[in-house]
C-alpha cells in the first residue's frame, strides 16, 4: 500500500465532513459550509492523505492550512480513528513542512487543546514549541495552546561547526574530533539546530528520496542557510540519468583514460569523503566528488562503445562495505582536518565570499594589491572572504557568493565554476551567460547590429564563403578575430590580401568562423566599467608604443602595454558613457568593461568584456576604495534579493 498526499477537490466534501465528526468534539467541529469555504478559498489549502493499493483509493486523513505571508497555520489536522497510530498524521506534518520550506515561510503554527497532553506531546516530538496559552479558546474552560515550528533562525553567526546527520547516532562508529553527530529527527525538530548559523551539515541519512527524512534534512538546511552536503540540487541530480550523463561529460576524457585497460564492461567506484579505497582511482574519485558532492558515494560504470556512468548512489554508513570502514575513518579524519573545516572566526560576518584566482596567471584581471583591496572592502560590507583556486571546486556550496578574478573562458574551469555556483544559488560575478556572450564576438556583433549600436564595419567569414569568393567589402588594413578572443589575444591585423590568406588559414584551424573588421586607428580606446547597468568608471587605454593594440603580446619588453588615464565619468564624453551602458545592458546586469572608440565625433563599440581589469592605481584611480566596495556591495545586494530577506523581517 502506498500513501500519497494530494490537493483536495470539491468531491472530498462528504469525506471531510465525516472526518470532522469522527475526530473532534462538537465545540471544535467545522460546519459543512465552513469546510466548503476552505475548499474554495485561495487563502486556504486542504490536503488529503490517501492510501493506494489493490486498485483502491482510500482517504484516511486531511490537513487544512491558512496561508499567510510569513506563516502557514495548521487550522485542522485529523486522521480517521481506524487509521490512527499508523504514521499518517506524521506524514501530513512532514508534507506541510516541505510546503513551508518551498514557500520560504518563517514558521508553521497551530492551536491544540490544553486538555489533550498526548496530542501536545505528538507536536512537541515533531519540533513544535508552546508559545502561548489561549484562555477559553475552544469553549468556556476549554483552553488552547498555541504552538510554533520556527523555520527562520535568528542570531549572529557563530564559529563554524560541523554536524553529521544520521538516522541513529548509536550506530555511528567513526571517531572524528570536532564533529557533532545527531539524528535526522533531532536536526529537523530540535530548537538548538533551528537557530544555529554558520554551520556545515553533512547529511548521511538512510534515504534521500523525495519527502523522506534525508530529503527534508537537506531542504531544511538550505532554508536555515546552513552549508549542506549533499544539497537538494545534488539529490535531484542523482535521480536524473540524463543529467548525470551530462555532468559526467566534463570528465569524460578522464573516465576513458582511467578504465581503458579494464577487461570487464562493468565497474563500481566507491568515493568516501572525496577519496577512493583503490589507489588507482584516487584521481578520478576526486573529480567525481567535485561533480556529485556527497560524503559517501557509489558510482557504477558500464561500457558500451565507451565507458559511461550508469548510476550515482549516495550512501549511508550502514550501506558501506564493512571492509572499507577503516579507510572511511582515515579519509574522514583527513577531510575534516583541512583548513576550510577548522578556520576560526574572530568577527561575525553575514555572508561568505569566494574570490577565484589563479596565482600562476601572467596577466590576471586584478593585481595582488587590488585583490587585497577587494578582500578589505568585502569584510567591511559583511563578507567573510577567502581566495580559492580551481582545485577547490568542491567547496563552492560553502559560500554565498563567487567573484571571479581569473581570466574567464567558456572552455576552462572558470565557466564551470560560474555555472555550478549559479546552479547552487550563489550570487556570481561573472555569471555564466555573461561569460558566454562576452566570449563570442559574433554574438556581440549581431547584438549591436540589431540594437543600432555602431561598431567598426564587420564581416563574418566561414571557410566555405571565403574560399569561394575572396571579395570582402572592407578596406585594408583589416583586423581578424577569433570569435572567442579575449582582450587583444587571438586578434591579428592584416594589410594585404596575401597577409589575409596566410592569417585566416591559421584562424580557420581554430574556428569555423572568423571575424574580419574594419581597422579604426586611434591613440587610445575608451574603457567604461559598467556594473548593474550603470557606469562605474572611465579610463583611456592608450596603444602600446609603436603598436596598434593596447597590449603588444609579441614585445620582449616588460612594459608591453600602453599608458592608462582614469578620469571621472563627468569628464568622459556623454555619448561614450551612454553607449557603453546601453551595450553592456544588452549582455546582462553584471560587471563589464566596454571598449569604445570615438572617431570623427562618432562612437563605436569595439567589444564588451566580462571579467574586466580592476587594478590598483589604474581603474581605482578616481574612486579609490569606493570602487571595490561598490562591486562587493553589488554581490551583497544580489544575495539579499535572491533570498528575499524582506519577507523574514518582522516589523
């Protein structure tokens, strides 16, 4: 027999009237008209518990809810006498809890008779707390008790703590210092965990299926702003074979390389706290953990034409091979000893910010001084801030925001970071669609053309149309660009048809399409920084000495770039600033650097860059520290908007 919770229909009226009469004393019963009103009211929701089996459907209970902006009030909950003490009441409450979490309400409330201690105990065991006694609430001398299940904990963030959630802590045999082990029921219902902030939850419940206890642990942790592994998104990923296959595409080469010498066509890999018990599979285990972040995993592979992931299964400790337990203990100790799980907090911060950097990058978008300025600004704005690298992908879910300060590309880990962070609900600069749109000059050219924004005369060349007819309706010299070129890289100037032939053949080896653009000489380009669709700063980027670009990538000199001059927005030509904001707004609402030229009093957009340079002494010359604070404040505001903080504030 299967139990489902469904929405009521008007045909349930007779059952609901019967349920009222069999479950409540006369003074507590709702009339037929009142039940009918509840079924039709847009501000109420009536749910029916129903069992299915043997081609029969039997309604056994119901719950009536009043839906308020910050509260779901349980007006009535009842189960037919012959079906009581079989868990149906608890199933109804669990469904209400899931509904409340999805609606992001602040609390669930209800009233019950003071004279029914058994029912009060039932609610207390679930996690409700008594808040008020209501004199003569039901009838004379029949007092009520108001009870509340809080969903939005309040208070300052505390030192980071790690909590492992299991079905029964008595069956937890691992010894891990600094980690608290609690039951799924305790985590969901105990007030101690409802008010905690800045904790990491490792969900090792026995079942993660939808509406099972493990599912609610992850869902409730998200509602409490706890760092949860695995999160609800990951749990859904596990159940989608197509999504599992799609995600595994990121490491397909690694999968094929790892298993290419195997004679079998099936294999299972066990990943415990990001490691494998088999040393041969340590590297692939780490990559799998990055994709499917859960403490204990079983990944089944099957070989058809090539190796594919057949299934990903999160495990509880109970399901781990007993022969592996010693290794699980070892891996867990190593996992929790890492700095990120033991970092002290000497100050309270509202949110956590990760800044993605590459210490090995020769020309990063921000110099070390600027990075430290970002960190200082972030701390003043309420962020605990850490610099992370590509090796720390698995930590993304620990943060509230991601700021990318490494040169972005659709084809490397920066896009993967951005996409994953956005999927996790983090505020992100640079967001994935900005990286996609800014990285493709063909998209930009078409976007500008459609919106009547001037650009240098441009032709998109393909291998076919170029070889058939070399007539290009442009005048030499020309600038050739790879569609995904970034900040002068992948850009070539040609002065003759012979140079064009030679250069374009090289570019066609990299891309099916190449952009040919009119060359517009100028002493400098305007760079307008745009944030949240508003101008932020204005710079003149002068051409490198004896070169036609800002950067001379072939120069052996250390000073291979031109001078810069930062001015106030008021000093920049109005048309330049207006055009930059309009162009950037066609990409998105992130942080952009728009390059423009002003020739014969006409303004031309050269390109729009995500991940623009912010260097100390250059872009910050006018605004100083305020430049960093504005960018960080934008991330902070995005978090507040995403979480709709206003609904949690009680006036």
